């Protein structure tokens, strides 16, 4: 997904979307390491959400306060997709704090 060719980027994204659960650790690590490309960070968070892994709970929680609306959107979506008690509590707390509506 780091290639400059848009077709290669999209193909990589599509592959990872279908197999995100198998690569969740790598996706979380890449998300944590990426600082320069906001679009790539958003794609990575979307893929992490697609993995529906409880391992991502802290990643989603940390992005609920993000100044980037796209990251907040995927953090909320990721927590919704986890559909468990801890994710619901994180969403309730974020709403109470005014981070999300």
C-alpha cells in the first residue's frame, strides 16, 4: 500500500480487507509506526476495523480523541464492529466526553 501506483495501492488494500483478521498484528504495528501519510493511516485503521479483533480495542480508543475526523470515524466504526461490552463502554465514554456524537 506504500507504492505510488494507485492501482497497486488499491489491489493491496482490497487483498488486506479480505484477509485483515490474519494480519491484524501487522496492521496495528504499521498504524502505530505511520506518521507521515494521513490517508494511509486512515486506510490502516479501516483495515484494523475490518479485522474485528479485540486486540484493536486500545487502538480504537486512542483514536476517539483524534483531531482527524476520518480516524475518529473508523475508531467508532471499529468499536461498533467489535460489538462487545468494552467497546460499548469506550463509545459511551467518548460520547460523555464530547469526543464523538
